[in-house]
C-alpha cells in the first residue's frame, strides 16, 4: 500500500484499512474532533499522514498501523477456499470484521471437504512466492485411504504417478502410518508430502493406484505447521517466528 517512494497515505485510508469504519465514518469522527495526529486535532479526513511514524489517536486510542496480515486457519470441511461463493460459506465468513478490513484472501485452496492448514493474507507478493510452480513449496497431508497402501505405492509415488489427464506428478514422499481391517475393506492412514498443487491432486494420485481418499487434512505448508491447539474453524495471526519460517520459502 505504501509502495516505494510513497511514505504518506490519506488519514481516512489508514483508518478504513485498519477496520475503524468507512470513509464517511472517518469524516464524521474528524468533524466530532475525535482524531488527533501528533497531538493536533485532525481537521480533514483526507489529510496525508505517515502511518508508520505519526502518532494517530482515535478517541484517545493509538492506531498501530500495519499493511499486511497473515492468518493461520484450521479450515473445517464444508467451507470453500474462496473470497466469495453464491452457494457455500467461504473461509472469509469465519474471520472477524477487524481482519476482513484488510481484505485477506486464501493462499491457494483446500477442497471443500478437506480440512487443515490454510493461510490467509493480503500480501500478494508472499502468496505468489508460495504458490509459484517454480518454487515447489512442499505441502504435507495426512489421509485415510480406502485400500491397502503398500510398498509398491510408496515406490510409485516416489517416482511420480500419472494422473487421469496424463499429467505425471513430481515425486511425492508417502509414508504408511497405520492400517486397520473393517470387514473386507482395508483402511490405510498415510502421510504424504507433495511439491506442487494440481486440482484435487492427493485424491487423484491415490485414484491412479486404484485407491480412494476418504479423509484428508493438510498439516504443513513449507516450513509452517498447523498449530495443534487450533480447533476446526479457529484461526490466529502468525507469530513473527512463523512468518520468518514462511518467508524462508520465498
């Protein structure tokens, strides 16, 4: 937002970006004398300020400006990874209004019925870096698979498998965690790390070896792991350390 060579922003732009109301709300606050900049009462909501250095108070509360937000969400099933959808709830519907003011968007997508780690941000550059096919940022999933996942599958995934459209995936690291027999059916719990993000990729990889994914959860993206204390639908902003880990994937 500030960009190179641009150190000032309109006061109303700063406050709307931070979720303190619409431009007309900010104009009203100025008229009511509720906003000061460096100790001086603001007279024009369109005045230019330096948001990183000026002391801006609204009703005595200091506005700490930030341009970007980074949110870790434990995406629940049934919610779509989009900013809007006519039929279903989106991941944005789970966020508080003060975060929505930053206009975040999901970095990549998880299928509607898939749960787990989803990053939301308004930092387009970071999102591009994480999603760039050239970067091969690893993503780790756990899944419950209908079928007996064995050593042959591990070997095939390590070479790359051919999907239904003829695309050959990059090598993936498949680990079998556990198996259980349910009647005549074998259920396999697995962990899989892939280095790309084709549409429905994990499900299609298992279909290519004659098996079906029944449950899928993403636990890790690059160096960022899902906080195990976050319940389905819960979220929190990234810590500085986590952001550093994520940016290490750029």
